[in-house]
C-alpha cells in the first residue's frame, strides 16, 4: 500500500493490496490513466496516458493546446458545459442562472489512515497503517466552488474508497443539481456489465449483458431507499471473465437512499461508469461557507473473476464496514414468531413457542409485529410504541423473563420510520409525515412515513425507542421499513430546499441509528425493509446483518442468497427455515433442504415450533447442532460459489473455507430429479492443495419432498443418528489438489428439492 505523488510529472499512483490506480494532470484536469493489477512504480508511468486528438466537432478548452478535447479526455470528475458532452459527475446551478463550472487542480494532500465522512456511513480503519488517503483539491475560480476528491487505498484489500466534498467559498448561493461519488473512464468498451435486480420476494437476481455503443446500462432507485428492485452495485467484466478468472471491476455505493449507477459507451468506444446519489428529484442549496459530502463508493478490482471481487467485498464489509461488539461474534440461532402467528398471539402462545425452542438448542426468541398499541392487523398503531396489555398483560419485561427462563435471549421487532393514520402519534402530529401540503397522502400498507429530515421527529423516536429497549432485557432488534416514499416533501423545509428532503431523511435516519446503536451497544440490530428492500452497505455500518428477503422458500432463496453474495458476506444475511406450504410461493419442500439453505447465513426458524412432530424436532435439533459446529466458518470464512442457480442446470452449490484453509463447509442443492442421471461431481475451491482432508457428511438431506406438515419424510435422515456430522467417504483422506481438480462425488440424492452438506477438516500430520 502506498500513494506516490509527483507534481512535476503531474502523476498520482495509488497502490492498494493487489491494485494500482493512476491519475495524471492534463492541463490542470485530473485524468484517469489506469486501474487494474498492481504495477511497479517508476517515472515511466507518466507516459502511459495516450490522448486522442480533437475531432471536428469537439471543442477545445485551451487555445494554447488546440489538440486537447475534454470530449475525449478520460477524466476523474467530469463536468458538463465546457466541452465534455458525456454524462457528468456533477452539475451546478449558479446564482446568475448559468450552469457552467470548470474544476482545475489546485493541490493535494496525503494522510495516513482514513477520515470519517460527516454524517454518513463509510469504511473505517482501526490503525493508521491500514490505509492511506489522497485528497485532490479542485477549484472553480468563477464561482468560488472547491471540490475535494478523496481516495483511500488499503494495505490488506484490493479496494479504493472514493468520495467527494463540495465546499462553497464564493459570494453568492449555488445549487448542486448532481453530486455523484465516483466516475471512472475506461479506455475501451469490451466489457460485460453485471448487476443485481428483482422485486419484493425476488431480490438481487444476477443480470449480465454485453456493453454496446450507443446504449447505456442505467440502474437506479427513485423510491427513497436502495430498494428491492435494484441494488447500489455495478460491475464491469471482460467478456471471458467468470467466477474464477478474468478482470472484474466492482462499484458499490455505501448509501441507503435513491441512487444511480450508469455505464455508457461513447463515440470513441470509451466507457464511463459513475455512481452516487440519484440526481432525479435532487438538489442541494449551498450558501457561502457551507459544504456537502457525497456518500462513499467502494471500488474493487479483481484479476480472479467474480469470486475474487466478492471475497474482497466480503472481507472489507465484514471487518471494516460493520462495527460494534457483534462484528466478530458468532450470531445467535433464533426463532421468530411472524409466520407462526402473524398478529394473532398472546404471551402464553409466545412462551409456548419459546418452551419448545430451548430443548432444540435455539438461543434467541424474536417477537415480531403486533406487540404494541392496538395492532391486530396492519391498519393501525405504528408510532404508538407501548405494549398492548391485552396481549401482554405483564408487558415486555414479563414476557422477556418467561422467554429467558427457557434459556433464550429476547429480541423485538420495530418499524420506527412509519406512522399509521390510525394512531395516537398521527392524531397529535399529523404534519410529522412526509407529505405535500394540501394534497392527498398516499398510503401503502395503511401507513405513512415519518419525516426523518426533521430533528424533532428523530428526537421523539430516539427517546421513545430508548424507553422501549430499556424496559426489558432486549438483546436483539429487528428494524423494519415496509414501504417506499411518496410525496417527498417536508413541512419544515423552505420551498427552495424541498428537493433536499430525501437525502436529509437519510442523514436523519443515519444519525438516529448511530445514537441508538451507541446507547445499546450490546444489542444486535438487524435491518429489514419488507425483507431485502434496503440491503445495502449503508445499513451494514449500523446494523451488521439484514433480513435477506421476505421470501423464505428454500428454492427461491438459492437465487436470492447467491446473488446477494456477489457483494455481501454471509454474516450479513438473515436466513430462516419457515413452514410449508411456503407462505410466499406455496411450495412444499423438506425440512432438511430448508435447513441446509438457511445454514448458509445467520440461521434461524420462522414457524410454529409447537406444531412440530417428533421427527421434525429430532431433525431440527440435529440441524441446530450442525450449524453450531460450522457457524463461525460460515459467518467469518471465505465463500466460494461452485454452481450457479442462474445457469439453468438446476443445481446450486457453494462452500466456506477458513482463513488457514484447514476447515471447509460445502452445500449442494438440486431442484429437480433427473432419470438415469450421470454421476454428479463437484469441483471444490479454496482448499490447500498440499493438505489432506477428512470428509464428514451432514445430518441427512436426501429426503425428497416433505409432506404437508413439513416432516422430513426420510429414513436416511432419521437413521443418521444424533451427531450433526459423521464420517463419510469410507474414512479415507482426500488431497486438497484432488478435491479441487477431480472433485467430490455428490451423494446419491432422491427426489426433487434435495440437498447434501459436507464438512472438511485437514488431517493432522
């Protein structure tokens, strides 16, 4: 890790773990030279940038250099209006109504470590030697606008964190109409793009397509959150790149609101990629002396395909984005009552589920929606955060005590950002929601959104929730947000600042989360937005895990969890076993495969344990024991994707490997059985080729479809004994090189929706 700066040559060379990123000044314009595999530093790098001569219709900014055109210059932070007709990184409206600014280099600074971003989540370092930061200062002399481009490189990660700070040193107000976090110009267009898209209950499916001239790949959310439909992530891949080899360039935005990410090919077949706050319906008024900080974009280069990119994001986000005491702790196995009871429960029913959970080895009970106000359905009481004494006569403290007596911790669901029109809070403060004065208020799920751009609203939530979280031994909080934003206006904002509301909402939310997680540092917070509607890096800064999707069907979760793993570590994914027929898709699958899928995240159950048969209880106990053996490996190990659910084979597989490569956990899933099928051989990854491994099989998943009750229906599973893992493959040793090159023969599975798992341990020498 190093940053080389030579103002004489106008060269800045940033070296991260295995990556180089090079900037060169061209007539005062910071220009992009190179991003890719790490290069040795020498002065010859100053001659790498080859500039295209000005074409007939390309204006020139300098009479002294008529061959220079901004329309072809690969810029680090491009503007519109002075000769570059491509997509700009920022746009400014000046007090005189003009929109032309021109940022030119004014200086640089290199500092050890990484600065925090004011009011925003961002990567961090614990020691200064972990990173270095370059700050390039650019000025627009006419307006007095100063822009500081921040670049941080890391010693242990092939990543570069970029953000931008606008400082207004002029005499008249100006308005930012676009302020993206990063822009990179690539020298050619021979790339595929990869992104994650979907819908509620179908989040983060992998989409890959070829870049072509004249067509931009544009991703965005206009919903006030990162959304189920898109994710703030975009990657460029060389066409031959795959899971294990080839150049991949990832862009991930640490932000939870409306975003935009674009890759477009211009007339000379250069590609511009930019990412940041969505400029749609955004502006920010800067008075003289004021500043604006953009969110952070995390850029990752991998020469080892998508898998290499993902593991860089996983390690970085797991260890230097997530924070707090739970960052490195194993996460508890939980049971949540939502799909077991929905709103129809009382204290005795909750205690009965907890009583069944303890003997199985479950560690945490989570009370979901319906415990507060007069909430018997989703049409009332959001905002009234006090116990419903009809359901909980002794309140939360009494219920938590009953749950604790069964050997379980107690957790709680809340949805703080919402208010029901049918609530005491709304009747007292009808102007506290997002709304456009004099117009109807659009409801979704019978609720409105509180205006978190207002400090008094955030203060109310902080005091109210603090009282709730202090009222009982609550060790886990599930924080939900179940609708998108409409009428994006604030009663507290002046007319010229109304388009700031969406971003000010995010700043208010981040501040509220910072205050609450700091006050309750020992509580594990999990983010949620109708499942995966706000699964983004911004949330992980405050809450180290997120409910991956409301869709708990094991087969659907194969695609959802596989796609999520492109950027996010398994430790960030909530994954539960739910009832069958599944409540989202009505599919019936075995308890065994549901367990095997859920074990590849933060494991839990979301069903009525009091309805379990004896056979189901025995299998669930084995699943829980098995997960306890491998959860540190899953939550802290390196993930390798083996077979993709998006490639049409009907097979999915992945594995987790410890840092020292002495342990691994492998999971294989088959959707549909095939007649007279060939032997299925699974090539493993990430092992030490010089080590020999003992292979143990899981509790038994080769059980076909379950019956209506959800029982495993398998003699194999029932006969597998009480041990969660048992010796497999005849007790012989298997070399790491052989397992990676020749592969592991998959168990002889029976029926549809089948799975098997393996644990590998290095043999002692």
